[in-house]
C-alpha cells in the first residue's frame, strides 16, 4: 500500500517509520515542497518519498498530520475525495507553549469539522491519541500492548486501519462513529493522551 501524508512533521514521520517497516510506501508532503523534505526522506529510507500536497492527497489512504490551525488550509483545493480515506491524526490545539490550549470547536467534534472540509472522504480518526514518543518507542510496554483508538463511520475503511494498527504491533480499539468516538479520543476528550496498555488478549 502507498500512503500519502499531508504534513511531514513528528506524527507523519512516526507513521512513516511504522508503515515502511511493515512493507508499505509513504509519500510525505508539506507547504515548503518536496525539496525541503529530501533529507527526511533519505533518513526514512526505501519506500519513502516526497511529493506535492496534491500528489499525496490523491492516494487511496491519506494521513492528515498538520497543526489544527492549518487544517482548513491543508484541505483546501485538493482533488475530489471520491471515498478515498482520510486518516485524521490531528488534535485541536491552537497553542502548545507555554501551555496547551484547545480550540473552541463550537460544540462540534474535531473530526466532524475535518470531514466537513474533506467532503466525499471517508474519515477515520486514528493515531491522534498516542503521543509520538510512545508511538516511536513501540507497542510493548511492561509486557502489555499499547492501544491506539480508532473512530469512523465507514466500517470497511475502519477495518483496514485497525488491521494496519495491528500490523504495527499495537492494539486497536474501535470507539464507534466519528461523532461519539471522535470526541472520546480527540484532545480534551476522556481518552486523549492516555497510554492505555492491554494486558489481556489482543
Ligand atoms: N506530536 C505528537 O505527539 C502528536 C501526537 C498525535 C497527534 N498530534 C497531532 O498531529 C498533528 C501534527 O502534529 P506534529 O507534531 O506532527 O506537528 P509538526 O511536527 O509541527 O508537523 C506539522 C507538519 O505539517 C506541515 N504543514 C503545516 N501546514 C500545512 C499545510 N497547510 N499543508 C501541508 N502541510 C502543512 C508542516 O510543514 P510545513 O510547515 O513545511 O508546511 C509540518 O511538516 C497536530 O494536529 C497534532 O496535534 C501530535
């Protein structure tokens, strides 16, 4: 599978490492263009490449990994989604330092807003709830397996992402649809940022 990534920062690179290790390819993109990513791509190694945002967004599975204030811009003017899958890894922070500040979403879920900006995409919320350092560290903690939450309204695309998470060695937990599940796992929700570890069957 060839994944596109809108964004080429901490989350996109952590995702790329796992996807490449599982035998996939990843096309990273950012606002500064493919040349700005040459070093990152060569460090990631075989299977990684850089492209224009539109090129990454044309692929069947596209990771969205940009800061929340940039989401609208990042999704503007892209090719029709036509049911291609948008994996929403964003969290609705408007500031990180000195303190984390959540955006006022006017009562909507963050992924509902993303879905509204990517009309025709099947949005699956995933990889937002795990801090990159833990994702990088790997699935096993104290003999258990780290959990990654998944929400979405389309069962086929969600099943694919859950399989992908399993292939990375993590334990996917399906929280249901985007409206309820997305709110549980987004920053500010009760399951956000938890380092949940499964010590039972997985
Ligand atoms: N860091 C974590 O532990 C973590 C964990 C889970 C989820 N998240 C969430 O995941 C998202 C990404 O976080 P991150 O830590 O990866 O951020 P980051 O390291 O700052 O990377 C952001 C990337 O997005 C690109 N970008 C910004 N605006 C863009 C646009 N309009 N179009 C295309 N690319 C754009 C940036 O490149 P240019 O500036 O060159 O465009 C950069 O490559 C955030 O919403 C964050 O809340 C973070």
